[in-house]
């Protein structure tokens, strides 16, 4: 999994992964997916099905989920009334990155969640 996160994906490539995850089996992929298919297959985030369609690999699913978790943390940090998808909220809650405020009933980012975001931002700044 660590190797998967070392891949630097563009916003367009993340969007293509997200679109493939929601694409019905018989639907034709969008131009965004078509533009990014070769690279995403090359880094093993996408694969061709036997019927010729595209599907996410396990690594692709993990990378997409991690991005959803990071985006969820950022959203909660900005607006505690943000409603997160159930799997993302469950994961972040189990890891101690978010918690439910008993008084307000809103989701709050924990100190651990803030640390995680700071670490992510520091790593991004160091890469530049």
C-alpha cells in the first residue's frame, strides 16, 4: 500500500478513478477516463475486465478510499456540519481522527486528525 501512495496522481487521474468506481458495467467511459486509462493501468490502479470494460484494482480502491478520507478530514475541519459517507466516517472514527460532539451532535476533527492533516500538508510542501 505504501508504494501505491508514492504514486503522484493528478486531479484528473483521481477523477477518472472515481468515475470508474461508479461506472455501470455496460456504460462507455468518459473522455476523462479514456485520457487516463493507460497510466492508471500501468501503475495497476485500473484493470481490463474480461468483457473489455474497466474496473478498479484493490490498490486503486485503496488509493481512492484514502483520498476520500483525506478530503473528508479537510471538509470536517472547515465545516463540522459536513456529512461524510458512512465508510469514511466509520474509518476516521475508528482511527480517532474525528469524533461526535455530544452537545452539538456535529462531527469534530480531533487533535489526531489535525496532526494527520498537518503531516500530509508538510509532506506535500517537502515534495515541491
